[in-house]
C-alpha cells in the first residue's frame, strides 16, 4: 500500500491548478477594470456637481479649480470667474491620454438670462479598454458623448 503521491500525480495536480488560476486571473483583471470604470464615472459626476454647486452658491467660478472640486483634473486653460472660458481634461486609466474633456463657455440667449455652458466630451466610446468602457457607460447614462453633452450652469445674481 502506497502512502505518498507519485510524481505524475503531483504534476497533473499542478497543471490543473495552473489552468484554474489562469481563468481566475482573467476574471480578477476584468473586475479590477470594472472597479476603475466605476470610480472614474463617480469622479466625473462629482466634478459636474461640484462646479455647478460652487457657481450656484457663489455666483462665480474660482480661477483655482481645486477650490471648487476635489477631483483631479488637468488644466488646459484656466476658467474665468464668469465662466466665459476654461478647459480641463480628466484621465482615467492612461494618465498620458485624457479620457474626458470639460469645456466652459458663456451663452448669451436673446430672450433669457445668460448662463454658463459646460460641455463634457468623451475621447472614445469603443468598449474593450477602461477608457473605452468609461466612454460607453457615460453615453448609456446620458452623461457625456463623443460629440459632447451640454450642461447649463446658472447661479444667483450677486449685487454688490
């Protein structure tokens, strides 16, 4: 009666464990990517909410974006206090390649009060990468598109 495993049995067991581990690793990578997309989606929603709330409460924008939001964005062009100009980018997975662009402009309609327009544009919406999955999900949730999604930001009128 034998009491130990043979070398063939051990090798066979190791091969099976290796095959199972390879399937698990793929699932873990996909789960990690999904978590990254969810975090980036939350950051974009927070950014839009933060700058809108700041403008509504203060009646102007801060020229320092870090005073308005905690979301890490890269400055392309500083925003003016009145919102007539400003551009920022947000990188989700690849820090060298921006995923989202935020463009501020002032709109002067003829029959109503002027307002600030925040245009949110995705770089890609092709699934298969973290950035592409984020762009696709933003489109599904009606938050941003490749051609841009406009948000009207209007605040209080402060008379001094």
